[in-house]
């Protein structure tokens, strides 16, 4: 499982990084980047970040 951030939609609010800091980090442009670190333990927090993103910029990768 991996999450994906649409960087064009990301407004750098930091919400996802606050909810799942082990998966979402800030890239050099200040946008969120999803690391390949989703596990059974943190996938619920990733889902919470997806649900909480104000611009719906995060989705599960197909
Ligand atoms: Fe970007 Fe959404 Fe994360 Fe905010 S919550 S930093 S808009 S991906």
C-alpha cells in the first residue's frame, strides 16, 4: 500500500504531516510527499490524513 500526493493540489498546510509524520514529509518545494512507509500499524492514520486533507490531494495509489 502506498499513498500518493497530487502536488498541484497540495497547499502545504501540513495537516497530513501532523497526522502521519512517519509517512508524509515536506519536499524541497514545501509540498507534502508520501514515503513508501505505509504499514498495517500506520495505515489508519494515513486514511485519516486522506480524509483530513482540505484539498483532497492525497489518495491511495492503485
Ligand atoms: Fe498538502 Fe493535503 Fe497534506 Fe495539506 S493535508 S500538506 S494540502 S497533502
